[in-house]
C-alpha cells in the first residue's frame, strides 16, 4: 500500500539551513513568532522538520525575510538530481 500524502508540497532540503545562515534575529524571537518551541525552530533549520510550501510566507515573515530574498536563494541553490 502506498503511503498517504497530504497533497502539500514540501520545500527543498536547502531551505532550513539557508534560514539558519540568513537569520539576523535570535531563535527565541523566531519561535515566538511561529508559536513554536526553540527546539522546533532548530529542527526546521537543520532540516529535520520539513516546511510546507503553504507555510513558507509565515516562516519568511517570522525570519524577517522577503519572498524576493527566498527567490534569489532558490536561484543559487543546487538543483536536485
């Protein structure tokens, strides 16, 4: 039997580490903005937790990043094989 999917698109693995290297505010602030724990933020940044494409605008806002910054990073990111 095939695994169930939610129909939500997942972002590529580079997104979490990019968020970590790009952020200019502390983890606690991001956690408060996302209404998550600091360990949840850490899991996002290390790639252990997946960010859905639907959640991207909220995550970028929490990190004080713009869609334009994300788009530029996506252009530079290595392409999946």
